[in-house]
C-alpha cells in the first residue's frame, strides 16, 4: 500500500463559477488523487478544495490547480473578507493513515520547488515546513496580505523562502507547508457588528489566552447580513469542537447575539465527529469502530480480492 | 463484489466470561465474516454481537455461535432484566451496501432451517420475515418469554413458525428475521424507581402515541443502582437520536431525574452520527462524505489494486 496524504489548497476565488469549475476540473485530473470536498464562499471570495491520494498524485493534481489559478486569478482586482497573499493562497499537506509529517514536509518542499520553477510564484513556508519560527503561523503573512507584501517582499522580514524576491504580478505568493490535521470551523452570528465577532475571536483564541490550539478571526459576511467567527482548531483531540461552539454561545450571549448556523470546511477524521457525538449524547463508550461505513469499505476490499 | 450483510445475534448470556469468550471465538471462526462489535450486560444477562461480511460467511459464523450457545446456556437457570425466549434469543439479518431486504429475508430463512435441522431449536419469524402480521414485533414473544412459551408453544397463538412445536429443553426458541438497520440506544437514569423508566418508555414509544419508529421499555439495572430506558429506534432517519435523548431529558425532568449516561449497542451508519452532529453543532451542510476514514479505505483499495 502506498502512503496517503491529504492536501487542502485554498484559492483566492469564491465567486466566478467558471473559474471554480476550471479549478475543480484541474484538481480532478490525476488518477489516484481524489477530490473529496469543495467549498466556496462569495463573501470570503475564496475556495477550499480537499484532495486525498498518493503523495505524487496529489502533488501533481495541486500543480494542475495552481496552473489554472495563476492563469485565471488576478490578485490586483481580487476583493474579499478573508486575508490572502496569492491566487494559490495556501497549500497544506497533511498526513493520512500511516504517512508521517516528515513525508509531508518533503512533499511540500517538492511542490514548492515545482511551483517556483513552473509559475515563478514565490513561496513562504509555514507550519511544520517553516524555515523561521515566526513564520510557523499563517497569521504572519495574512495580517499584512498581498498588497503589503507586493511592496515589502524585498525586505528581510518579508523575503520569500523560495523563488523570486518579487511577488508574481497577478498571482502574488503562496504559503506552503506540512501540518497535522485541523478542523476549519465557522460560526455565523445574527448581527452585522463585526466588533462582536472580533471580541469573541479574541476571547477564544489561544494567542490571547483562550482555548488551546484555537485560532480565530472575525469575518464580515456582507451579502448575508451576518458576521462570522472563523476558527482553525489545530488540536481537536485537546480542544474538541463542542467546547469551541459552546464557548461561542457563552460569549455571544453577553451581547444578546445568537448563533445562526455553523459550517465545517473540508473533511475531518471520524474521531472528531465521535468526540462531539459522545459529549452531546452523554455516551460513555461509543467508538469509531461502531461506524458501519468503514467496515463496509474494508469488506469490499476483502471480498474483491478473492 | 459480493453483497454484504450485517447480523446482530443476541445471546442470553451477559455474565460468565468463559461463555462470552467461547461465543466470540465461535462467531469469529469464519473468514469473510468480521466480528465488528461486542457488548455484554450483567443486569440484562445478555450479549449482543455484530457480524459483517458476505451472506454465506455471516450465516455460517452465526450458526457456529448458535452451536456454542445451545451447548453452554440453559434458559431454565437464566435470570436477567431483559426479556428473552431462548439461548440464541434474536437473530436479525440486516442489508448493507447494495444488498436488499429481500436477500436478507432469504438468508434468514436459510439460517432458520439450519438452526432447526442442526439443533432442534424452533424458530419464530419476526419483522420482515414474519409469517403472521402480529409477529412482526418482537414484543409479541418478549412480553410472554421463555417460561410462558415453554408451556404454551403447542397452542395456535404461540406455535413456532418452523421446527418442533416444543421448545428446546435448555435453549428455548429463537426469533429470526430480516430487518432494516435500527439503532439500539439505552439511557440510564439516576433513580432506582423502575416506574419512572417505564413511564418515560411509554411516553416516547410509538405504540403508546410517542415518536414514530421508537420502541422502548424500562429495565432495572440492579447492580448499578439505576434504571434504564432501552430503545430500538427503527427509523433513525425519521426520528433522529438527538430527539429521543432530548425527549427523555424532558420527561425525566418532571420527576427531578437526570440522565447519567447513555450507550449505543452495536454499530450504526455514519448518517445517524452525522444527523446528530449537525443538530447539536447547528451545521447546515456537513455531509458523510466529509469524513476522512471512508475515503482512506477506498484509497487503500485503489492504490492496492495497482
């Protein structure tokens, strides 16, 4: 059996359906790399794709997606509520099954070299691939964004880790890295007051004294007349999903604000689902092995082999 | 690919570890029939095993289990809080993947014929296999139990559908049937008053005007100093798990009683899990396809084939 990886490329396009369809087609063009999930948000003006498969197939598929994004997305005219530095904004490689983080780090580096060689898009390495400690956190680039980096990428503090010092004129730069699985979780609130989303984000994120492994920011969902607290939960085994949601409800209540709906971007392991299921249902012993679906797939393989 | 089935045999033994180990060994003895879950309860004095695999393998494995149960379990000395009619008490066959209920019905009939031929244990057909409408519901036999049927199985109302008219002297009779997937869900309450569990069961079960597709009974958990409401949720897509639990909480509150813990016996489809996850998390769009684990199994097959 080959090792398996997940890659969750984020592109700076969430509105133009033709571009989204072209991206999906490009990302689906390599056998042994399955496009398992897709979401786009018009307010964020951003799309997130999940690919799973063998390392080389996934890397090749994301390069095809990058080719499409570099050709069709111009950061100079891109506006959206979510921070970004490039057309191919973030490319994280995540280990699956028996694959190691080290293997993903090597893969991320190979991907970055090809991105530079083929498209001349400079790369910042982040998370487990970071070459400078302060660059581990994506927020380092996100807080300044494309427009700032375009002017300052020549400076020591903002020089790319790989590729040209100048940002690509239309595609900007790309953050590439290996990382552990995380849960991307958004909570929409029934208010248009962005400061409420920001205060809740501050109360909950680890950086400001909140919950361990929780990153958060407030995002304005202008077309929907709501604001959003957008989370990355990077240690879902330590800070489970239900605790994040219940703490949002707790903090939102002080403003008389309610949660309207939530969303999970991308895919997650069944353990994350089961942890939350167990909490709300007061289950003591329910385990992931009690889910039929995985057994069914295994049995298909077993009986197929005969 | 062969069709796949699940079988969830219930045996009237939940205390003697050696017997439980022998049952597990017998049920695991056939390749292509995986023993995917097991639970035993001392108060119920009952164990539930989940097998999944190809129809013939699963049928053969359950017959091996029945051989073991007929040899080692004597209903005349069996005491437990859960109603029962035999050592091999209930044997439901459940379709998985593309298998039909009709295929399970044929399989249940074959199993019953072998059970009669090999062990001389009479069979009552229930659910989709029922030969008389009033016998669809297991409660029909359960309400009277082994001790009653032993005396009355010669009468028209209680005559077995297959095999000898007399119950097996130690192994009693067996209920065999095809059925759709159900969720076996138990809720333990912090009271020793069985009438409270019974009143909640009555309030919630469909038979008495409660929630659709919900069967329920009160069970005394003497060794734990609690009572239990034991549910079969036979239409979990219509009456989701969270609604059952929240209604237990609602009814229990009028007695000042709280839910201590819950349990799910056997396995369930990821859709049941996701429905509850979506409710409590206020998710609008989360789908079973966003669970990594099934994709991983599929990819293992894909890359294995190369």
